[in-house]
C-alpha cells in the first residue's frame, strides 16, 4: 500500500493567500477547488468574501466539517461547466506510482484517453478537466511541479492548453522549499481560457534563492 496514495501535500497558508490574490473576479463569481485537502484554499477564499465555492476531495478523512466539500473523485464527478475561477494544488503522482484503482479510473476517463498517456502524471487530468469546466475568459490558478513546462512527454498537455487559452502569469520558485515533505521545483501559473489568440506578454517571475518562502518574497514576486 502506497503511503501517500492520494498525493497529499498541503499548501502553506501564505501561498494559498497569494494565489487567491492573483484572481481577478468578483464576490459572486463561481469558484471550484478540485482537490481541497484540509481546505487551505477554501479558507483563503472565504476570508476574502467569496461565496459561490464548490470543492471536491477524494479522502473523507481529511475534510474539515466547516467546509462544504463533496467527497468524490474530481476525475469522475459530473460537474456543471462555467466556472469563473478554478484554483488549487492538484495531486501530483507519477503513473507508475498510482494505485491500481486510480489507474483504472483514468483508463475509463475520456479526457485521459484523449490527451494523456502513462508518461503523464495524475495532475495532468486535473489541469485538463479544470480547463474544460471554465467559462470563456475563466481563470485557472494552480501550483504544480515545474517539470511539465519543459519535458517532451508533456507536449500534449502544453499544446492542449495553448489551444484552449493562454498563460497570463508564471511564478517559478525553482528549488525554494515550499512543501514540508517534498523537494520539488514548483511553479504557480495563471491561465486564461480563451477561444481568441492573445498577443499579450506572459508575466514570468523567477525566484532562485534556496530560502524559505515568506510574505515579503511573495509581494516582491507579484510586483516585479
Ligand atoms: C497536493 S494535495 C493539495 C490539497 C489542498 N488543495 C492544499 O492545497 O492543501 C492534493 C489533494 O488531492 C486529493 N485528491 C487526490 N486524488 C483526488 C481525486 N481524484 N479527486 C479529488 N481529490 C483528490 C488528495 O487527497 C489531496 O488532498
């Protein structure tokens, strides 16, 4: 049995607050957190006054009672489209490390069959399904490992994203430690779903210092 079969790496509160601050929406906007864990994004969103929040989490044992989270797999859940914002930290698990039941779910999934293969990891389907669920001009703000921005086998994912919209902002944290139990090079990206091609420049901020992240660093990243 895999010790962390669901890829549970909880996002620090300051990172969730930072990511919520990147959203350009209003208080009535429809928001989705597809893999809410202990609810750090839900708390950050509620603190800002957002009301229409839907959330999914596969592991009942970590859902906190005060957050109305649906205990169901985001991958198979039937969800009405049209979100203004989808935000979170999707689970990152390599295919070879996925439990058989999770592989079976992917093998039965139309989007996985169309855009992914066994070189993709679990987070790919969260990105693709999230984009499917956004409205035109809806925003996707995720924190993920950085590798898929560069690797050849993630070309299908990148091409899918460029067909359906554009990146607006990418924050590279490189080796900066962000998660307590994981040492992985991390990015935060903001992607806009759009059927129109955009010539707007992508804002790219890079942080190289191998130093614990804090609010001042995040403020500098945002204004740089
Ligand atoms: C990287 S953690 C992030 C949790 C939370 N969003 C945060 O940022 O602290 C990913 C979460 O996805 C959940 N998860 C894994 N597979 C899932 C699925 N198929 N549907 C919904 N949630 C899932 C895990 O249990 C875990 O809580």
